[in-house]
């Protein structure tokens, strides 16, 4: 087996059969590997023990309000786009016991109850998702306070990216400039190539840790022509995306448009179910639940994902600040695309399209944005005519 | 008799008024004094005067059977007591009651209305100022009705 | 990776984990009105060292019941006892109301922005409080009175619902007795026997003695009360850029993680609760933002 010096920035190749040694190398280094699996009629992320767990021969078809798995006649392992789960469920869990309190000596003591989280490796992270993790990093690690639960899971995370070789109908990462090509933020990046009857992976090395892991896996130098084959596999993905969003001037437009009639229009369709916030890889809002046992000896605090689509979300003494769905949809969209820039210096949307696919009413934020932009354009046209 | 003109000129209601108008108003003005507990006006009685409180505190009250006298608002230094003199049917809507010993300048409504008839500009000027006052009181009443500090669930 | 800001010190008495409350013992408890009470809290296990700026808040945890944001109402700066004046309006505040001396609560804090007392030096200071809003303003009043020579006139205008809702009544009499501070109290409605002022707090603004062109105003109360008060102040000559308010929204974490307290681009827990009026007025003008 010819080997090559493995270091950051280098390209290598591995065969399909070498995926299991890769998983093994990660496990040997103490990582629990999370990756794509078929479950409940969708590709979701959970622990992957062998390459046999991967959804080989499956692809997906996504539309607003619709997600369908399809059998493909291809042996490809990563021939799908993003599903309903995102990596945030491991880094920023949907439910987490923050602490427990025990009564003692007339007072109480606060203790940790969650076991230390496993060292995580993510397999098949898409470019948009790498950006989504970076967005949450800024929220939960980048401010004056740090979320220790997130930090404990995020620290030491090993990222195996998969470069997208196809795009879905609800994808628009090209518009958000977060993909389709993952350029950084990974330890290793795989490009799945199936050409001329050969099925293999190009591996880009993104870090020293990545190099070290790859060195422990059977790999070889890229042969003449293989780089070009990998590039061919990636070609045209951006053009395949079913959605686009014009982001120029968008934060300012939304800042100016809190009373736009479109909010009432979309509120008529929105069910305020909160699906979009649950599937969104950047939505970070949580609530806490404090409970106590009947004896009053033990109490605990659980943190759960929350959604700005619920009326209780903004409840203050006396009532909800946003009783109407119109106000809640406006809050969500304006936060994602406008006030997120004020708060964190970037967009809160990475263009993964999950909120479009998983909206039971098929509400498409790119379409909502276009409607807001169109009426602005009409106004400008009128001014130009005058 | 010492004229009240210089004193009137200092009162917010009249601030910036033309001297000739102040002179006309002063012609209808006189000093008044009320003891603590004294009624200055009673609901339904003819309202032919208004007062500028110089010192002391006056309550505007309404009496509700079973609930007693409820204070609607209080009027303190340099504030205006009464506008019923300006508008028909020129009757007190509330009881006005001196909470403390009170000194005031009384302005005779009939006298003023007579001057308005011959000097429309004076009438307009004072009417504008009272309109502003009435709007302020209306806004304050709205806020009171909102019960801002109460429970709202 | 930085875990805390350099200037603000560790995020509350709990140190590294901003979500973890530290136990504090109730050293003293005073009933202020039928639904408002004040707790003096001491760190369990000796002096923990607590310091706050006027206008900041803590998260108070009642064992098993939950946690609520509560403004500090005692003297700012380093203290042995942390003072909170609380209105019992929900399950958690009602649990806190049932606490007795010696009971233990959880505390995280202090959090948030402060009344700009340094910036106000050399100016007249007008504090306008509505209802429970007097509690978050009291630390600012303590500060300006303790540094009396640094300020011009000091005026406190306080509106309460009824005479029996007046907070800190005895202390108000002490302040009123000072020759170097003006204090006016007004109630929205009064039963017979009340000889004080009746009306809304906005009506106190034009009669107060201060120089509106060299004044700084701190306003705290229900949002509508603040809106109308700022309008009355502006009408009187206090420009909105010299007026600060303290805002309230739902809060779960107090450190910018939970998303609940957003008002447009700001997190009230992190950027507020104290804001310069002209910076938030456009946001407050939007319904249901």
C-alpha cells in the first residue's frame, strides 16, 4: 500500500473499504462517532458504529413541506442532503440537566449530575453545517459569558466533512456563502467519487489532528487525474440548488419593515408549530424548567430547546409580548437575517433549507424575503418614475 | 390697589402672554384664601370663577354613596383649578376641597368672558392655553384609567 | 479562550458556570406592602464578596419553584448583604415571599447594565419611579446622595397606585426631610384620608425644581409609564439623549444564551436593562416587537 506524507492542506485518497478503519481510528482515539443513519423515514444523525450503518443507496427529495427518501441504484454512501436533525443536538442538546440541588443543613447544595460528555467526532458534516456550528460558537462561546455545557461538547470535536456532490430543492447555501464547498472548519473532508466504475474518496486534510488520524488509516496519494475527477463530482452543485436569496441590503430592509403587510399574510399560513426553530442548526433559544420532588429534598433544573413561535416565549407578568403569530414570525425571520448581524456580526441563516422542508405549511423564507424585497423595489420604481 | 399683573406673568398658564392681555386678565383677578377643609366649589353649583393655586393643595373629589369621597386629582402650586367657567353650562363637575390652607388668585369667569367678547384675540389666546391644559388632564386621566401599576392578568 | 470579561469580573458569585446559582441565606425580611417584600441575603459559608452597580439585577432561585430576575434595591458597591425588593406576582416570587429568616435561596448575578451615575456628575439628577420601579432606582439614589457634592439638584418623583402601595414609606420621609433633595409622591387613586397628591406621575415633572437643560433623568416603571414620563420630560426640556430607562422582558438565563429577552437587536439581559431612551425608543414604538 503506497503511503504519502500526511499534513494539513494535503490531498489523499482512501477506498470505500477504508471508511471502517477510519471509524476505528477515531474510536481508538476515544471519539464517539456520530453520523448519518436511516431512521423514521429520514436521514438523521446518531452514533455510527460501522460503515454498514450509513445510508448507502438512499437519496432524498425535498420540497417545501415535503421530505421523501428514495432508493437510488447507486452505491453512494452520502448521496443525500441535510435531514431533520442537525449537529446542534449533540453540542447544544435538546434537553440537559444543568444541575441538581440537595437540601442540607437548612440550606442546599448545587451539584452536577450529567456525566461528562463523550468526545465527539462528526462524520459527514456539510459545508452549511460547519458554518452553523461556527454560528453557535459565536453565540455560546464568543460573548462575555460562556456556556460550559456547550464548551465541554464542542472542545475537541473532530469534524469529518463531506463535500456535497448534489444539492436539494430547498438548499441555498450558495446564496448565504456558506457552501457548497467546505473550505475550512474540518479535520478531514471527504469527496465521494463514483466514476468509471470506481468508488473512492478524496480526503482533504484540514488540521494536524486530521493528518494524525488519516495517517493511521490505509490511504494513498492522489493519482494523476483523480483530483480532476473529484472536482468533476463537485461541479454544478451550486447551480443545482432549488432556492436562492438576495442578501445584499437585507438586514437594513428588515430593520425598516416591521409593519410590512407581508407579515400578516405569512401569519395566515404559519401554524406557529416551531418546527423551523427545532430543525434550524443555528436556533439556540432555550428555556429552563425547575422541578422539585414531593419531599422537598431534591430539585433540579433542566434546560430545553425553546421556540420564539410559542406565545409563552415572551411572557412577562401580565401577558405575552408577542401574542400574534405575525409578531412571532417577524421575530424569527428578522432575528435570523437582520438582528443576528447586530448581535453577532453575521447572518443567523446558513441556507441549509431545513426550515422550508420541515414547515408543515410549506412556508419558504426565501419566498418571504423576496416578497419583502419586491414591494421595496416597487416603491423604488415609483420613486424613480416620479 | 396693587395690581396682580406681575404675579400672573410668572404663572405657567400665562407665560409669554402679551402685556396688554395680562393687564386685561389682571382686571378680573383677585386674591383668595381657603382654610383646610373648606369647599371651594361643589358639584352642580354655578362655576363663575377659576383659581391659580399659589400655595397649598386642593383636591378634586367626587362622592360615591357607600365609597365616600374619592379624589380624582390634586391641584398644587401654580396649577389651574377649574375650567367649567369657560364652557357651558358653567357648572362644577366635581367638588373642590382645600386639603391644606390655600392661597390662590381667583379669576372671574364672567368678567373674562365679557372681555373675550370685545377682544377675540385674548379669547383665542386663553382658549388655546386652556385647550392644552384640558388635553394634558385628559391624558393624565387616560393613564390613571390604564391602572399602570395594577395586576393585569 | 476567554471565559469572562476582564472588566466585569467573574459572572456572578458562582464563578465559572453562569447558570449555577450560589446559596444565599435570608438574613432579614421586611414586608413593604401587601404584595411587596424586601430580602437581605448573605452568601452561605462566609463572606463571598458581592458588588453591584446601581440598576443591575440578580437571578433569584426559590428551591424547586424556579428562578426570576430581580433588581438589586440596596446600596451599590461592595456589600455584605444583597438587598432585593420583590413583588409577589407569580409562583416563584410567591415562593420567595414565603421565605423566613435563615432560609436559603439561590442567587446568580449581578447582571446587566447600570444607571450612568458617573456620567450624571455635575448635572441635576431626576429620578422618576412608577410602582415597583422605585426598587431598581433606589441604588442610584443611594449613590447620588452618598456622593452629594458631585451632583446638582436631586429630585425623586414617585407614582404609586394607591397610598397603601407606597414603597419605602419611612425612608421616603427621611429623604423628604433632607434639604438637599426634593421628593414628591403621587398616587393614582386615593381613599378618604389621603392628604397627598393624586394624579399620574407625569404631572409631577413640570412642577419639580430642576434645570431641565442640565439634568439627567433615570426613569423606571411599567413601559407605558416610562413612555409618557419621557414625553413629559422632553416637553419640559430634558432631551431623550439625557434620559435613561430600565426595560423588562422575559428572562431565563441572564447571560444572552436563552434568547427570550430580545428586543430587536438587543438582549435586555446583556445590553440592558438600563438603556438610553433614544436608543430604544424606535424599538418600543413597534407593536409586539
